[in-house]
C-alpha cells in the first residue's frame, strides 16, 4: 500500500511540484496551505509522514507541531527557508524529526523521506527488545516504557534511543549519531543531536538535569549508561 505524505505549504506552486514528484514515486499525497488546515487534514487522512513549511499564515509550522504532537507521533520533516540555526533547533525541540533547507532538490527530499520512514517503522539492529534498568524498548511494537509507564517518542528519538541502548557504555560522537539518523547525505549540525538527547531526557529520566541513563561524555558525545540491574536484549 502506498505511503501517504501530507505536504503543508502556503505556496501553491511548491505544493503542486512536490505532489507531482512524489506521486510519480508512488506516494499518495494530500495537501494543506497552512497549519490550521493541516491539523484537519492530518486527523482525517492519517498520513505516514508530513512535509511542513514553517512560515505560513493563520498557523505557522511551529504552531502546527505544538498542537499535533499532543495527539500523534507521525514523523515530520520541516521545509524551511530560514537560515538561522535557532529556527531549526526550535522545530526539533518541538518534535520535528528532520529538516530540509529551501531551495532543495527533489532527490534530496525523497532520500530524506525514505530515511525517516525507515526509522519510523524499523531499526536495523538485531534483537527485538532492549531493557536496561527501568527502560524497556520494544522494536516489534515500536514502544518504550519507563517503569511500565508508556513514553511517546518521535521516530528520531526512538531510533536514537535504540542505537544507544544497543551498545551500553559505548561512547558515540555527535557526528556518528547524526550520520546514523540522517544518512550519509545529511545537512544537519551537531546541535541537532543535543536537541534530541535533551528531549529524550525529559521523557525517560526522573531528573533530566542529572541523567541516570543518557550520559554526556564531554568533548566527545553521548553514551547510554550500563546497568547490572536488568538484562540487556531479549
């Protein structure tokens, strides 16, 4: 069955161009011209991925993410013409999975879509379940629980957590993690990883300011703390 992509942009020519290209690539495409209409369309169409412009009338991309993340973890790729790194970081902090800077090539966009869709449905590592301490990650059901409490993660957050939990104690550089999340053609910056880690800590740590699991290795990157209180991998 074809994957459904929701394209949200206030410029009709951009929506049409993206729709024609993705339709030719066997995607089903639905569209909206602002964040408010996108909320309605997303609730009706249940897209597999959302391409989201930031600057739009009535409700911008940030407003859409704030509202939509309360009800869905559907992956979101930002389409941004803004050059400021802070705007991209804001989008990631709110729950976006990736971003593409305008103007962008159609092949680059397609590669990003495939990468994010793969992350949202599967993790290319052995083992169905990972458990360290009170954190249980199940790849088959794509769920995470902390002390039995369900935790809702975006696809990027889930993928990052799975990568770190799969090798507890191993130190990953920000570049290693960025390449794993975005592929070899990434345009991201190291701060992207910092944002995802900060978001993860607020969701899985009892005290995000003093993390028990997601440790910072200063000057290098991050690692998932080893624990002898529970088994690793099932």
